[in-house]
């Protein structure tokens, strides 16, 4: 029989951050351990500004692990060892002895809202709302399909990036055999070819990304009603923590190591002066033009190859805080939504008629 895998939690926040933030951090790490079959035997939590290789909490956790008989996983949020120190050398020794490994929950492409209870909104047409109630699943749009509304969706190159590539092409036309500055093992012409291949490959990769889009705001938004709903539409209001905790799918989940639902804020940038990082395939789908900044978008993303459609199961009672009815609907439409909510067990007490008229 395989021995139970054990873990310790190392939850650190900077001095001055709130106790509520620490509570949320610990909650996430506990859920991550539970979802991935790790039994927590100790928790180290606290506020400090030191990097991990100088952390008293990390040192304390290594002391504890050194006394254990079996290998221990340290579950962190977003820490890594950047420099040599007495603490990092000790960690390396314990690693070589098969006693410890680090497991980070955080993904660098997905920056969570600083306020885990920020309100989020999903504007829906009536058919999509009914489908959500009936299936109890969130629909995730394939990333390349989103280009029907925004042609730059998921692109690897901004205007600045395209200009740089075009300049490189011009140089390759006259000096293609010369080595690339700083990279003597590759020529300018080879780099141009490599970039073209990479861009084509990413366009195909977009077909494997599936996205659920939410709007972050403390209030409903007139522009979002106009763009993303319809006269007989509704808006679901939730919070970030309720959203990520609501996933109860048999295949995908926010706290899973594999088959993960990633979640984070979209970064809005100046397309003429910004270069999208190229070291991770998620970066292009987490950047948008600054002109779309009014969307204040939170994205949930699933990476699923070989699928045309992705839906992720949710607990509706946990996800749905309020249901706002489009401000332009007639009074009788309230009873239609109330009937649907009662039929599917949500109750009509969550329904609010929008006052944006």
C-alpha cells in the first residue's frame, strides 16, 4: 500500500498586509493540498518582508522537516529561491537527501485580485442564463472564437512587436547570415523563421484555450449591459472567492494541479509600446489593448486539447449572489426570471431589477 503523501503549508505575506488576506491565503493552500491528495501535518504562517532564502518561516519549516522520517512537500503561494544563503544551501541538502520539495500554487500569468471578495459580474443573454441554470455548468468560449469580437485576441504580437519583427525581416533581407546580436548560435534569418513558426503555432494553440470572462466592479455597469447582454438579459453577480470555490466539476478545478481552472486579472497595455512576454503560452490570452480597459476583466481559463467545447460544473448556490435583470425589460419579465430561479432551486430573493434607466 502506498504511503500517504504529507505536506506543510508555508503562507507568507508582507508586513502591513491584512489578516483577511492571510486567512484567504491559508484557505487556498489548504484546499490545494486537499484536492491533490496531500495530508497537511504542519502550518507555518506569518508576515515578513524577507525573500525565501532569508525567511525565518522557511528556516523553521526546514527544521521541522529535517526531523521527519518521510519526504515532505512544502506548499507555497508564489515563492522561489533566488540566491545562495545558509537557508538555501540547507534546503538543497534536504532535497538531495530526498526529504523535501517545493510546490507553488501561484501561476505567474494569473494575478489574482488583491481583494478576494471583489464583486464580479457575468452579463448573459436569456438563453445562456437558462442553460447555466439547467446544466449547472459554466460555458467556456474557445479563445480563437473570441477574435470575432476582438481581432487582436490572444495574439503574440502587439503593434510594437510587429514593428520589431518587420525590422528584423528587413535586416535579414540584407544580412540574414549574420549571427543575432547576443546569440551567436543563431542567425538573423533563422530567428525570423523561428518567430514566424512560433506565431503560427500559437494561433493553433489558441484552439486549446477555453475562457470564461467576468467583469470586476462594485456596481453594475451600463456599458457592459449594452455590449454583452440583450433587452431580455440578466447579469449574475458573484465574488472572486465564491467563483473559484464554486467549481465542483469531475474533470476541472481551481485547486487542482492538473486539469486546472486558472483565474486572474487581464492586463491592459499600450499596443504601440508594449511587448507581450514570450516565455509562457498563457501571456497572450492575459493581455488586451488598453482601449478595452473598461471591461476590467477577470478571466478563468482551461487548457484542453482535442476539445471543441468546455463546460465546467459549478455549485449555483455558492456562485450566484444576485441576479440583476436588464434595465430595459418590462415589469412582467421579473416573474419570468423568478419562475426560472424557483424551478432550479435558487429562489427569487436574489433577483434585483436594475435601476440603470
